[in-house]
C-alpha cells in the first residue's frame, strides 16, 4: 500500500466516523448511559454517586482533544475494565453524543 493510499484511507475513515457521529442522537445516548453506565460512571449532573474506578462523563467530555467520533469507535472495542455491552455502531455514536453534552 502506498503512502498516498494509506493517507486517503485514513481521511475516509475519519470522515466516516465524524460524519456519522454528527447524526447521533444524544437523547437516545442518555437512555443508554442511564441503563448501562450509571452503575460505575456519573452520567449526569443529577447523579451523585459512581465508583472511583470510572471517571464521570463530564470529566471525559472535558478532556483536551475530546472527539466524540473517536469515542464512539472506542466504545465498540472490548475493554478490560468495562463489560461488553454489545453496542451497535449507532448506539455507540448516540452514547458518545450524550457524553459530549456533559461538558
């Protein structure tokens, strides 16, 4: 694979991730967050407790360089500290969109 081809593929992947994230539904993400994430993360300002092992969503959203498209992709990968929620691509995008609202 040439360097140019690799570069074009990288741009296409980035565009696909960020473009689909723009169509995400934060309201659906909120429902998912309260169902799947609230046991460990603080997922909203109304929630007072999470665990010390998982950062609050507001902290995640305020990280320098936060990118909800990349977060959606990350949520689809298996994580040793997180259960496999079996999220669809759309659900991961919705959840990432909701996390972005928690700044």
